[in-house]
C-alpha cells in the first residue's frame, strides 16, 4: 500500500474542466456583463481582517459536490467544503493520500484503500469507509447524472465495498491503472446525503462549512472548528460575483475584496496581480464532416496560416505560450518534442490551391464560431483568425455566440445543416493525464470530437491501458499523430490565468487555482492579523 502521508494541509489537486469549463475563474476571462462595484452580486462586507472576501466572475451554478469538476462549482466547493480520498499535487503530478491513508492494487481490477480515522463531517458524524463507499456509489453509479460520472468514469460502473471502518475496496469492470487519479475527482459526503436529488448546501470534511447562500448575492462560509487538519487562517470567507473584469480589479484597489479572479491582461503590470499557467489550451476545432474541412490539405493549410506569436503578443497580453497539442507541459502525455506549427502563408495558400484544383469547394463559406467571454480578447482573436484564413484563400465568417449556442457546437449531438465549422475552444486538463483529453477530443465518437480515424481510436484504447513511461510515450505519440495525419485541431496557445490579490494577504496560485481556489492556503501578509 502506498505509504501513509500526514496531510494537515494539502496542495490543491488538478481538476479537469468540463462542459462548464470556462464559465468561471482562473483563466484570463472577460464576461460580457457590466457592473459597478457593489452594484450587483451582493455586498462583500467590511475588511475586518477575519473574513477572506473573494470576487468571482459569476454565481456558481450549484454547490452539489458531485458537480465539483465543473469550474463554477469546484472553485468554491473543492478543498474548502469537501475533500476526496486522493489528491494530486499540481506541481509534481504526484498522487498523495488525503481522506485515504494509502492504496494498493490487489487484483488487476480491484484496488484497496485505507481510510483515515479521526475525521469528522461538518454535521458532527464520524467519517468511515462506509461514507467513502456511499460517496463513490452516489457520484458514479446513481441516476443523478453527476458531471464527474460522465467526464471521469464514462459509462463504467464501479463495485464499491466498505470492508470495515478503515478499509475500502473498489473494483472496476476493466483493469484501470489510473483509478486513484479518477477517485481524486469524487468529493466525499456523509452517507445520509440525499440520493434522489442533488443537494443545495453540501456537507463535507473540509476546513470550511457553508453558513449561507443568498441567491444572486453572496455565499458565506465559516471555519469548521473540528477540521481534522491544520486550521485555516481566516475565520470566515465570503464569495460575491461581478461580471466585469475591470470592476473585479477595482474592488482590490478599493479594499472591497482580498482575491479577484479572471483579470484582463491590461492589469498584468500591477503589483497586486499574479499570473500563473492554468492548463488551459485554446485551439480551432475543424469539423471534418463537411467540405472543404473534410480535406486534409485544407486543414493543414489552416494550421499553417495561424500566427500564434502575433495573436499572443497583440491580443493576449503576452500571457500565453504557443501550443502544439491540447495538453500543456506537466500533463502525462504531453510531448516535449512536438513543436508549434510556424506560420507559412505561402505553403498554406499552395495547399488550398491544390485542393481547389482537385475539385474541393474551397470557396464555400466556413463559419468560425467563438464564445463571448471565453477569454479577454476573444472577439479580436476570432477576427485575426478570420483575416489569416482569408489570406490563404478561404472564405470565413465569424459568429460570436453565447454559452448555450457555443455548447451546441461543442458537444455531441452536433448541429446539422450548418455548413463547415471551425470552432474556437478552450480545453483545460486539470487531471494531469492525457486520457481525459483523448477520450473527449480525439476519439472518433468522443463527446467533443467531430471525427477521427480507426487507427487513432485503437491507439487511444491501447495507451489508456498502460502506466508509467509507456503511458507517457503512447499519449505523446498520439498527439504527434493527430498533428500529422488527422489535424482536427489547429492549436493556438497554452493560456495563463491572472489573479488580483490584496496586499493584506499572501497566496501563491498554481495550475489548479482556476478550478480549486484553496482558502486554507491563503495567509495574512506579515503584520496583518486575521
């Protein structure tokens, strides 16, 4: 069994972003809403030194723990109200025990987990293996349609058994070398939690408990005095939300909040801001079902036409790195040797002309769909891409869409009779393993893929059964093959997030901050008292 690790405080584990991925927090986002400080979303309260005030981009859609892999929920719930059995260190990628004390694979399909003793839920009940088994069964095997079930576990059910208070076994349908990583997405709740409906106010084992949720106004937390780990510095926390990035920044300047998420690049030079790599990657997804995008030459031409450096410098404030694959460095499966495509307008134009000469309708209008508020400068980025694709002889129009419309293009079943589509996406792999990306974006029938190849599908399945260095190499090779023989994606940039922090606190953001903002990691600045 993996050695027990004392974990009075833990590093924030990485989390995947799902269909609600970019609605909130962490990335360089800008909502289309407009507000004035303290005019919407509730009052942040006074600067009393005991309350940590956080301003988000919008109200969380839910606080249900089984939906915590959605960014808008996880940024409040994860590591603050609830905790999982296993944590992933976002810097090293290592898995560490949390509510579990360790684990081992006892058969090809069965894993055994030790359960930490001396842990109490916020309702006063002791935490045991029975609660862990209940939480996994509720999140993965129930009819609640939890986000974590579809994104992390797919259609697979788990057989879960509490052997005794301190031991749990989990059996999968097929051997799964990364089951402990998958379980890091399951937040633990008491076995008395409703199984017929999702909860509004969650109960967990974390350092904070929910005091109140005022719809449209604020969410307030109190420090949980019986927390099993190290007590957080601040006695209370209060979340409010503002749609305008400039308002969020101004709230820090005016002393109305201690943390503001998702700032504009124009704020980057302030000494109150902190930039950090957030595992988000932007790309154009090319729908290969429709001509001219069904022609490999045209897709390669689009990849060659993109001026990644120019877009990053001029429109993203330099807060990004050119991308060559859907996952950034630090994720298992990232290929260090895969270089971003260098812009070559001449070669791109020649490929389009060659395809046209062979009868490909390269003059057919391609719709470039982008979502309002996806990141700061998204509309300008879409217009730059439109210009660059027109320069190589393609007919492109831009459609800026709201979230609901963009999701229709993003997820299967994909819309019909809309013509060829190049969809601007932003994907975050906070899980730290390329399997979550490949299953969603590269499989022929993946939920966020428009096409693929049988050969690539087989390689994805084979890679998912491997572990260690063999797994790393197999997934890196998959991304290289995508770039060479499929080209469903023209990758743009690995993005950075930007926080604003009051001078009264100290906090070091990491690659998981956008999905899991751990309040216990925030400390008063020297001389300031909580």
